[in-house]
């Protein structure tokens, strides 16, 4: 299966170490060695995490001679946040309609509609 | 967890488990909020997007019951159906949810009604699916064209980044 771009971003961020790396890169570019320093893992393991982040489009490597610092593609993160925000707005609109419905309902309403109650007692009427 | 909060509706997209959680408070007691979820005449007034006509095929909100409804727009129809697995008045609804355009996928939804006192209720709606790809597709299926544009823009950004 070839996951869509957004799924790759979510999958890349499913790992706590990678999330932490993204958070640190948000503060500025860093080399692989700098990124590896706080973790008790090998450079190879960090490189593997970076490859997942790179494949998801979340980070890039600049061609700065030997240092080749890792750069966070903040725009991709922004898009994901916007995507969640759109979903939130959709839910908010739905719940504002629910607000209106609730405001129009009588106060002493039964939690289950009468028709349902009759259905539950079918055979008695 | 990635949480975005503005005004009242809070969305949580879990990054370890393929679920989406929505939390929202209402100025009505749990009995009323629950009724608005179980009475088909009330459900049609808020559940579907405003620009789409919502037609209920059946809506039998009780433990062991089922539902099916259709959203219609411009001659196109989008069907949704599922089963009510557990329905406890003013407390809890556990149901499945399938978009008939993707009939093999099913979301497990848990809608909890928490009494906050003073005639207020916290609604916590959790949708769980079996893969992240399905979760993202699910979220997208409930949304408008903005999502497609979002995906397209994301594609562009990613394509540019790969170059």
C-alpha cells in the first residue's frame, strides 16, 4: 500500500523519539550528531528516524558541506495543524446546530423519544 | 497527542492509536443532549452538514438497534450505517459507523455524556478505526472540499520538498 502524504506524516509522528526530534528542530537546524546527543541510541538509529521524517516530508538536509544540518519543513506541520483545525471547525458547526436544537427543546424531556418507548414495549399497546 | 483548541470544541488526534476524540460542553442536562442523539427528528436538525439534505432511513437508537441515513447533494447520495452496541440513557452510546462508499471500513464510536452539574453536559465523542490510513480517510470523508484542497496543497509541498 502506498499511504497518502498525510498518513505518512501521522505515521512519522507516531514515534515519541521522532516527535521529540521534531520539537527540537522547531528551535533550529541541527546536525545528526547534535540530534543524537540527548538519546541513548546509536547514530544509525537516529539516522533511521531521520529517514522516516524525511520520507514524510517533515525534514530536509541542506547541502552545507560536511555539517549537512537537518532542517524542519514547518509548512508540512502547519498543514497538518490546519487539517485538524478544519475537522474541528466542522465539529464546532455541527455542535452549534446541536446548541440550537437543545435550546428549542422543552426542559423536562425524557432521554428517549416516546416512539422509542412504545417500540420497547411493543405488544403492550 | 496533538490538540487544537479554539472556543469550545476540542479535537484530539492521537498519534499512537488511530482515533479522533472530540470534546464539547453544552448548556443542557445529559437527558436533553442524549435525547438529541436518539430522536431521529432532532438528529436530522444537527448531525448532517447544513448544505446537505439528511434523510433518515431508520434510526433505532437502543442497545442492539441500528441506523442508516443518507446525505444528498446535487443528485449524489452518501449513505452511512451502523449498529448501536450499547445505549444507556443520558450516559453512553457505543455504535459502529460505516460510510457506504468504503463499506469494508468501520469506525467504533463511543459517545459519553458527562453531567457537569448546573444543567451542563460534557460530550466526549471518540472514533476508533483499525489503521492510521483509515482514520485519516475517515476524518476526510466527513469533511468538505477544503480537505481535498488541503491534501492537494500538501502534495505540492511534499513534491517541492522532495525535489
